C-alpha cells in the first residue's frame, strides 16, 4: 500500500477582509496540528491553504485527484463559503470526501461575543450552505459533527479514514481463481464484469496445473526451512500419527505456500480462491498454506467464491496497522446450537480459517478429508477470540449487488470438540439467532462471509455507499418487518 495521506481543505471567502482570512488559516492549521498529534489517527492530515475562489477550489480538488498519496479530502467551512464556488471542483473530484462540521471555538464566548466574532466563526452557517450543494449534486460523502478536539470526533475521523483506504484500494484488488466455481452452487457465483465496473476488482481464472507447476518448482531447501518455521511456531498435534509421515504431509503444505505465494507475487494478485473439486497435480487441498497466506494479508474464498475473497482482502487492507487488531478471516456458517439461552452458530471451514483471529495455542493437525480425493491435508487448528465483530456477505442479485452486514457476538463454546479437526469460531448474531438468521436468509446472504473483529458495520456501510451499492444492516435494532420494508424500498432505489 501507498503511504496515504488526507488533505484538509477549509472554505471561506474575502467578504470579511484579510484579517479574518488570516484567522481562518491560523485556526485550520491548529486543528490539523492537533489532529495529527492526537495519536488517534491512522494516517496523516495535510493542511491546504484556505479555498476562497472557484479556480482555487477546482485546482485543489484536481491536484488531490492526481496525487497518488492523497486518499481523500476533509472539508470544513470556517465562515460562509458560497456553494456555487464548489460546483466545478466537486464535479471533477474522484476520491473519498468527508465533511467535518465543526467550529474553532467549543463554547460561545458569552461575555465578549460581537458581530465581528459572529461573522468570522459561522460554521453553522457556512457548512449548511456547502452541505446543500453536495446533497444537490448527489455526491456521496461522510458527515462528522462535533468539536475537533473531542476524542469521539477524532475517533470517527479515524474510522472514516480506514473506509476511505478501502475505497481507494478496492480498485487495486486482483483475485486469482484456481480453476472455477463449485459446480451447481449459486451464491458463490456472480457477474465479474459488473464487479470490475462497480468495485474495480479484476477476477481471473487459471488452470490449476499452471499454479501446480510453481508448487512443484519450490526448492527443497526452502520447503525445509519453512517446515522448521512451522514446527517452531505451532504446536505439533501428532495424535498417534508417525512423526516422519506427519512431517511429510506438513511439507506438502509448505511447498504449496511457497508456490502459491510466488505465483501471486509474480502475477500481482492479492486474493485467491480454490476449489476442492479441481486440484489437478496438487497432492493436498491447500489448507495450512492458505491459512498462512491469509495471515500475510491475502484474501481467500472457498469453492471459487471470488466475492468473499475480495472482501476478505478489502477488510485486511482497511485494518492494516491497526493497534490491538483482533483479526480478519474467511468464514462459513456450519451448524447451530439451538439450546434456549445458548443459541449460536458454529463457524469453520474445511481447512481455511485465518489464524489472526485465534486465541490461545495454534496447532497443526493432519487429518483425512473426504472432499478433494487427495492425501490427508495439514491444517492449523485453534479457537477464535471472543467479542463483537461483523460478518459481511456480498451477493449478486442479478440486477445489482447487495452487501449484508451482520453484527455478531463471538463466544467460547461450552465444551471442547476434540474430534473436530478444524479452526472454529462460535457467535450469536444480533439481535438474536432466530431474528438474525431469518433476516440473513430473507436478504439472500451467503453461507460464506468475510469476518472481522476490527471494523464496524458503519465503516462497511460507508464503503458500500461509496461503491453505489445497497447495504443491509442486521443488528440489535433489526426487526423482520422493518427489514422487509427496507429491502422493498431498496429494490426501487437500486434497480
């Protein structure tokens, strides 16, 4: 990723004289300085000179378009800025836009306030004029309201920055499909051309044996070194298997990891899908290898699910560098616990769950897999962290895309599952299992999801809005009646 930055553009005009404009510039510089020093923002803000003319506004926005490090512009109207001055610049601007509705002073200076102060500090006036023109032009933007020194406000700016990075980086996501979609499965398919138009994603297929050649070409010395890394990093769970035979199975995954990663890097792909029904010359279904690639930041989707692979990659981009991040992974709904008071969904996949979400020890197991018709694959096994997260499913409805976002509560299972040889999570969807699952099914959600602890439904919804697609939220406020009405209205708005 680039070393992204965000520009801070302050609007005003020359009606009140040079002294007023000097104060405007001074105030906006202090705001930018404070925001950067707060330690709460993931990216730097760059101050720009006050915008007071059509020409300067247009020039600044086009410079932002051309600057590869600029990931978005934060706008603020310190005084009254006539909105028609912004039209041409906004028409030509192509990056994320945020409107910070703030003012320099936190409190009204009751004892000294006069008309000079009122004229100079009228963001309540100027921001409404600016907001009107952005709405009239139908431009998607984020509006954040509050005093610039308030940590909650800064936190919201930080949150939006990560969404903006997701918007910028979406057009750089390239998904490598190993073989094709699982036969007769609908939800993992979709319109790849429309996905490239909407999101900028490139989704390309390769014959499995073309990638298998890279696997076969991995040097034995490199494979041995990687196996040693595995043995140092993870618990080795032999469970009665011969140690040498176990190690050979693990070495196959190391070879797959090396070959796949070399192919991804050479061809410039950031996400990958596999399909157990088409493994070609591969000796095992990629398991541990895929888990490790996800841990490095690659997206993944099972059975040819390129939409989820791209979403996992997108979420990993958006959470990059996040302090105390808890992890992001491909996930699949498997089976329910329907005991009253203990309801939840056991999440897993055949093999491929990212270890970034793990809590406690991570082990390696080698266990038979009925699917794939290959030798027993090695995989990482663990249980997930607890806490709030979101599960997102991007589905193709035929005439449009819909992003379904469910807030979930990850919990520990009541008892160990010693015979289940895969990584697992267990969560209860909001507002409850019954309502959450009904809402998910009514919305057409897939069994595969892109899951993360580190992003919010608001962030993903903002990304969907920037992409011009429908977002359906399932959370503590969801009722089936309101959800049905919302989807009915959306069917008109997004047709």
